[in-house]
C-alpha cells in the first residue's frame, strides 16, 4: 500500500509520525492531509537508507530541493556525490539527480547509497540518452522504452519522478499560438514535444497514464507532474499554453489520487514578482490544492551569475503565498553545470528563502526562533546567536574575522547602540522620564 492508501484507510504510518514530530503537529493531522492529497510523503519502499522523511504540502514548513547531476559534456561521479553530501549537510529536504552523461544507472545508485533524504529523477533524460545511443535518435523512442526506464527508477528506490504528462496535442496547439519569446525551456518537456511532433503521436505519458500509475503505486513513487510548458522568460509568463497544460495536470492529479498514487505539481519558472501570488492561487485552485513544487521562481531574466539571489527572492514570495517546495537555483543557472561551491550557495539562499516564507505563513516555530535570536542579539550573547542562526559555522567565521575588543561586534565596537540607551538610563537611575528635570 502507498502512503496515500494507508491514510485513506485511517492508518498512521511511521513516516507520518516522524513528520508530525518534525512539524509540531499531531500524526492524525498529517494522516488527514495525506488522505486528501494536500500533503505528499515521497517514500519509495526500496529506498532503504532514507532517514529523514519529508512531508510536502499544506500547513507544513516550506521545503527546498537541490538539483545535482552530470551533463553530456562533464561527467564526474565523485563530484556529484560531493554535491549531494554538501546539499544534505546544508539542509536540503530532497535531492534530484538530473544526470544526462555517463553511466546513469550507476550514478543514480551511487547517489542513492549516500542519500538519506528523498531522491527524485527525470526518467526521460535517461530514455533520451539510452535511445539515442542504441537506436541513433530520440525520435525512435517507444512507449515501452519510456516505461521500462520508469520501472527501473522505481525498482532502484527513487522516491519521486518528474513526468511531463500535461503536454498533449491540445496544449501544443495553445503553445503554437502563444507567440512565445523563449519557446519551450523545459528539457524534459521539449524532448516529449519534439518526439510528438516528429512521430505525429500523442504523448505516451498522457496516453498510457494508467500504466504510469500502476508503476508508481507498486513502489509508492510520488509523481511530480512537470510543467513542460512553463515560461522561460518574464515575457512568456502566465500565458495560454502554461494554463492549458495546468488544466490537464489538474485532471491527472484527480485520477492519480483515485488510484492511490501520491502526486505533486510543478510550477514556473520565470514569473514577474507581481504575478507570483496569482500563479500560486491558480495552481492550487486548478489542481485541487495539490502540493506545489516551484522551479525558482525567478522574477528577473538579467541576473545570470546571481540567479540564486533572484530565485530566492521569488521563492520567498511564492512560499509566502502557498508554494510548498522550492527548487533551488545556483549562480551557474543559465550559464553552465554548477560546482560544489555553487550548490552550497544555492542551498543556503533557498533555505533562507524558505524560512522567510515560513515566518510569513505564521509558522510558530520559525517565529519563535527569530524572537529568541533577537533576545540573544540584544544581550550580545554570541554563543546563543550561533546556536540559533541558520548557518552557525559561516556566521562564526565572519564574526571572528574582525573580532572586536569589546563585547559587541567590530562594526560599532564600544558604541554599540543595542544597549546604549538602557545603560545610560541605568547609570543615572532614571526609571521614567520627568520633563521638569530636563533642560530644554
């Protein structure tokens, strides 16, 4: 049985108990949210070393995902393993292996061996690589080729997969008439669309959706319904093609829930800041409040080299308005394959964005943590501050680089304003202001 089926039958699983404790909720609350599909727990029954179960969805902390993986031009398994370890160290909630070069099965297995958080993949990447190698062209792919790889991912222990099921002949018509500036920017979505146009056939992920559900249910592999027609530029945001695909995805969410398969929905993408709230609301409404997993959001097209900052800004706003998981962006986005350091910077930026969103959403634990931080800061209690910050090691290093000779930091030194007024009041034993004793 899947987590969804257990929940529908009133059964509280160990995973639900774990998540309830992590989120400060009752197990019964988590069970009810899973049962109605508003929360998913990516948890393949074959992922044996999964230690940190992750709940994604309504009423829970905003989560972040970290993408790693080789490329066609750069294959270094050890580096990808270090990226995975770095992401986990800095607090990622899930990982995705997006490898497109080298021995993909081996790379995935190596990452699974050290992956203590849920792992996601995009099977079409491997299908493309495999079919092009064996048959000469991705256009020679068959439905069996595709589902055979999906089955293999499930068997290996992948917890969730991105599948671009919403690209259909109907949505491609909308795309063709959309007058887009940057076309289809989703790699998986582009592969599916190109295959459809070349073969004049319907998307096999849509046509044989029941087959996909059977595989997902067998391994309790969560489906992340990909937004293959997401906007890749601000110019293309919230257009007919994007919304047409979302309407199809909403119908597929309902079908998956009835089949006992956990489902979340991916979203854009490049979106202006003023359209983010609307996008979240539309996404939630059309998918009957499925967990919303966003890619960014990136509210500027010109931040290359610093897209992790732009994306974190958009991600914080999206999380505030209801997005449930943020896919990180690194400084290398739009420029090249990220390094280990880029991965670290991306995770840090998006952990901060998720925390900001948690505060805005009224998460009591997040609000209390910030209150305690303010109290420690007021008392100039540095050790307590380092306990409470999101990244203690980095904060301590910066503090020690130019440590003050006073109890304050080196910015203000002996003139730290934090307690200056209070110390003066105490010095003169002034308990309250009396105007008649003040020279004006």
